């Protein structure tokens, strides 16, 4: 990829993004993608569900990472959009007869639209207070949802059989369909994030992450960038929420807006995997699911341990697993570096 | 010869990778007034901050009353008897004048300085004791900052550019009080941009240039040319 | 007349919210830290009071004398041992560490005490009330709790503005670097601030335990109420925070009167309205 040449400065240059490790990483992703697309051919039903769950956490964590690790917006209330997405899907399908898979992007749009006034209010709060404010907003959504008797009020509602059946000819194909859509959303979100970070917008984001005041004085419209990121995250999170509850076939205010499921786990994944790096949430999700497989029987002790691990990581390895690895070895799995290559420079990395 | 009160032995100072001081060696005797002069960026404030413990140093790089204090944190250095009047005053805005002074006395070190004595030295402060610290004029704020440092009964007072932003007549007024402070038993190190004032107030002068000692000597003995050469490094 | 009763009940509950808020505001004022585990620590104090009354056989109000010093010590240790390390320019570490702490406390309490709802019995005083004017009576216990809230806030005000420790708090809050240069050990000052915050939390916890049923999961809601009270009242003023708590309590009471399911929501809406119209709060203290 090349960027604007340094016209008038006398030297022309290109901006390089890839490196040897990212070429390897790219290859890994390509192979993984092919395998995942083909998975319904050889994987069992439970495995497909597990994979969908893994995809959903990578998406949620990647979006949270974009907000917190890049835009400096630490939200403890993204469950608002997960639940909103779910409820918009259920409302659109049950009350307005919209086909479920059409309702998914609809949920995303609803989330993005709602994110505008929410941001208008929340951006009046700074730092820690912003975090708790987002939590309040999520609670408001939850309380409002429990007032919606048409959607089951406080106890929630199941997706009617008719709608479920309308999705595909057999149950198997329905599950395949949802799986592929989840995979598609994962690729779209990750791809979108990579493209964003490689663009000028991404450069602005990295500047904001590193030093907001310096970024502002260099002409970055910090407020506008943060708003755009917040809305984009809401869009992605709402769509994911719609898919999650389409898969679960049932929604209730407590599950839709659960802090534990949609924020605590997401935060732990991102912290342990590595904040501020795109690879972090991916690594973190894998670690999280391995831990869950081995430890989930412990119930609340498991959560307790997660909390302790997150604290330990924050204190002793604040850049997380991937941050440590990338710092030590200079690896990147995705081509996101920026290196200037001048025309006269014959070095290669 | 009596042991010096403060001894700097090859003191270095770093801001991350940037080295600001290179092997500074200096002695201050009890009751002495020394001026440290130099151009902007020469390292004068860094020197005072290092002595005050705001920046880390080797333990034996700073020896006070025979004890190595280079690695002590700032609050422990105050307990040893060294007080800093920071550059730009930096009074506490949420506190009144009197409360600012009382903060200085937090450690209750024994000595002649207390509220009464400070108000005697700076009557303008007594009149304004209940006012918010930021409501004072520049000169009065400087008095308050000096008073605050004195309240800890230091054996060594470090003054970082007390003339900064003040009218000459105010600066002269401040320096006129210096002898009273010395008379009560403190040695003083003044960092000054105003060379004339520095030479008048101090017995000895030390000129820093790009983090190194370029010249030391009695203020009466140094010539204009020598100082100029040391200051600008020509 | 009924509405007057509603308002009075709201005011009395508001005092409790003010106490939730006071501990939060203190910490934020001194060290710019928002303790996400604040609400869970209130619940922890409630359980401590439960244990104290059951093992020592004492009255809940006496239990305050036990719980307060214990929580104070916990606060000192927590700050000195853990939270001091998270302070700095980056806002993520303290936020994430206190969030992790919140999860740990909630689940720890869940393991120890199960999810069953508990309550502290305060005896006959619970149901006593006296008539105020025609048709309105005030419970003795809520009134006592309100009085306790006023005492706590007033005590904090005195602490901050009339004592050497309060001076140290305000100086360290203004300029931590210069405070060090004046001989204040920041690690110690911050730890004392947290200790006092948790003493306040202890009082809040005991009052909560007597007033309502509690279980390990209700912490976050208390954090949110405290936070809303701080924002409504405005940063920088203890009595402003107190007013914020009262307003929140009244908003909730009015909401509950219209529809019981709307109690908490009404409070959130009041908070959002204030945030929209007057983000600096109703009684902010302007920094000099």
C-alpha cells in the first residue's frame, strides 16, 4: 500500500504495513478462514455452537478494544447494545414480521442510531465517570425492556416456532446458516477494524490513544473521531447481539443486558489478551475458552479467579499476552504497522 | 575545615533517556548562600529537584550532614531538613494562605520558624491569611511559597527562580528578607535568572552550562567576562 | 397529603444515598480514583455486620462500632497494597483493577453466604413510628438513619476543612508532586483517604442491612445510586453530594408512587436529565 508521496519535500516515500510475521499471520488467517467456512461439513452441532460463541466473543471484545484501547472510551455498558440488538431482532420478527436474517442488520442500524443521543449525554462525562455512566444507560435499557409486555416483560419471551422454521428448510441448515452469518460478521468486523486502523482515521485513533492533547493540537478532531468509533462499535455490538439471541431462541432483560456475560467476560478477554492491539481480543478469547473448558464447573469460584487474574495481568503485564509477545519479538499477525520506505531505500525487512 | 552541609558528588540526572546533569560536584556550607545561574535548559531546576528528592539519584551522589540521601523520596528529604520553594510558586489553590503555611509544618521539625515568625517576616501574608492562595499577587504568592518552605524548619532552603514573573522592586523586597532567613540558621541555594540579583545576594556563585558546572567562585571575585563565558559557553 | 408523605420518604432514603455517594466523592476528590467495587464493599460491610451480630450477639447499631474499624483497616491495606500501584495518568488500570475487585467480592460473598437474601434485625425499633402531622407518620428507624447520614456528611466536612488531615487531603488532591515536596507521603495520604472512605462505606452498609434485604449481587446498584447522587449534586462539595442524594431519593419515591416498577428507572431518568441540562451538577464547587 502506498500513501501520499512527500511532494515538495524532495523525497518520495511509501507507507508499508506488512512484515514477515504479518505475512505468516495472514497465511494463518486465510487457512483458518477456509477451515471455518467448511466446518459445517465435518464439525458436530455442539462444536458449531461453540465456534459461534467464540466468534461472538471475539467480535464483542474487538469492538470493546476499539473503544477502550484505541479511542480511550472505557465503557462498562456495551451490554446495552447487545441487549438492544437482541430485542430489536425479536421485536422486528415477532411484531413486524421481518425475516430474522434481515432483522440482524436492522438491529445494527437501530443500535447506531440510538448511540448518537447516548453519546451526546455520555460524552459529558470524563474517564471513570463515563464508564459508570454507560453502565447506567445499560440499566435504563434493561428496565425499559422489562416494561415491554409485548416482548414478555420481566420474564422474557421465546422466538415463536413459526419464525424459527421460516429461516431454513431443516434445523441443520438453520444452524449452518446462523453459523455462517456469525462467521461473516466476524470477518466483517475484524476486516473493518484492520481497514480502519490502516487508514488516516486509524492514524488519528492511535494518536488519540497515545496522547489526546497532542493529537488535538495536531488538528485531530478528537470529539468527532470518538463519536464515530462509539457509533461504529454500537453498530457492530447490536448486530452481534441480534445474532446471539437469534441463536439462543429466547430473550429476557436479565440475559440480554447481563453485565457478567457481555461486559465482565469481554473486559477480561481483552485485558488478558492485550488491550490496544487488534490481535489481543483474538488471543484473549481463545485463552478464555480454554480456561472455561477446564474450570467452569467451579461456578462462582471461576469468576473469582478470572477477577484475580485480570487484576494480576493489569498490575504486572498491563499489555496482556499479545502486548508482551509483540513487544518482545516485534510480531504482528495482521499488517498494521506503519513504516516509511523512501524511494532511495533498498532495505527490506 | 568543618564538614559541608550539603555535598554533591558527581550527580547525574536523567529524564527517561535524556541526560540533564553530568557529574555535578558542589559543596554548600552551613549558613551559606549560593547562587546557581545558567541559561534556560542548563539544568538549574533539575539540580534543585534532584536535591529535593523529586528525582531519583545514586544514594551517595547527594550527601547531607554526612548522610547519603540521594535515593530518598521527596517527603523523606523534607524530614532530613531540606525544603524547596518550587519554580512557579505552586501554592495549593484549594487552601488558604494560612493553610498553605501550615502544610509546610506538617512534619513538625523543631526550629525557630512558626506562623508567628513567618508573619513577622512577611506582614503582607498576615493580612491575607484567610484568603485563597491564588487571590494573592505574584509577589505575595512568592512570599507564601517561601514561608511554606520555612515552616518545615529547613537547614537548607532551595529557591527555584523566585524572581520569575515579578517586578524588580518586588524581587528586591524578597531578597531583602534573605539575610533574616540565613540568620535563623538556614543555608540557601538560589537558582536565579537575574544574575545581578544573584551576585548581590549570594556569597558564592555556580554557573551551569548544559548540565555541567562551568564556573564556581566567590561572587566578588568573578569578572563579568568570566561569567558571560561560562553562561553562554563561548 | 399522600405526595407529601412520598417526598418525605424520598428525603429519608436520600440520606442513605448521600452516604453511598460521600465515600465515592471523597476518593475521587483526593486521588481521582473511582472505585467500581464501592457498592460491593458496602455489601461486604453489610455481611460483616451480619457476622458480627450473629457471632457476638450484639445489636446491629452496636455492630457499627465493630464494622467501621475493620473496614477502615481493609481500606488502608487495599489502597496501600493494591490500588496505589494503579494510580497514574492512565485511567484503565484503576478502573479495571477495581472492576476485577468488584467481581471478586461479589463472587466471594456468593461462595461464603450463598445468594439468599438476608437482613439485619434491629428489633422493635424497626416498626416504631411517630406522627408528624395529620395523616403522616415517620418511622423512627428511617429518621435515625437520616440523622446518621447528616452526621457522616457533617463529619466529613469538618474533617476536610478543619483538620490537619483534611488539609493534607486537599493539598495532595491539588498537587500531589508538590505535596510530596512539603513532606506528605502520598502513599500514606491516599491510604488514609481510602480508609476513611471505607469507614463511611461501613456505616452505609450497616444502615443498608437494617433497612432492606441484601444479597451479594446488589452492590453495583448501590454504586450506581452513589454515582448518580454525586453527578446530580455536582463535584467538589459534600453538602452538594448530600443534596444530590436527596434529589435522587425523591425522584425514586415519586417514580415508585406512580408505578412500583418504575422506582429505579425514575432515578436514572432524573440523573440523565440533570446530565443533559446541567452536566456540572446542581451545586458544583468552582475551583479557586
